[in-house]
């Protein structure tokens, strides 16, 4: 994820961005996106246990992170 972010960041005019994390799991990549300028992140996940982890992350970023099951 970090290498992909580094490559993409050369083509983005702003340090803030919107992203979708499809198959977000427990939120490792979601957290990375939030820590590196993600203005709005949509985390999509179907696993109930992983969604509970994402909800804990969402509590830290209530205005930036949305979760879709």
C-alpha cells in the first residue's frame, strides 16, 4: 500500500484525497490512508469481526471514515 501511495501521490495535486478501501479487513490500509491525508475514506467490508475493528477506527475519525457492509 505504501509503495502504491508513493507512486500515486506524484499525480495528485492536493495532499487531501477521497478513497475507497474495498475489502478493508480490519483497517490496516484504511488507517494508512487516514494518516496520509485521506479527507474521506469509504471502507467496504463484509466480515462482521472486521467491521467491529473498523468501527473502533471510525470512532477516532468520525468525520473522515464511513463503513459499508
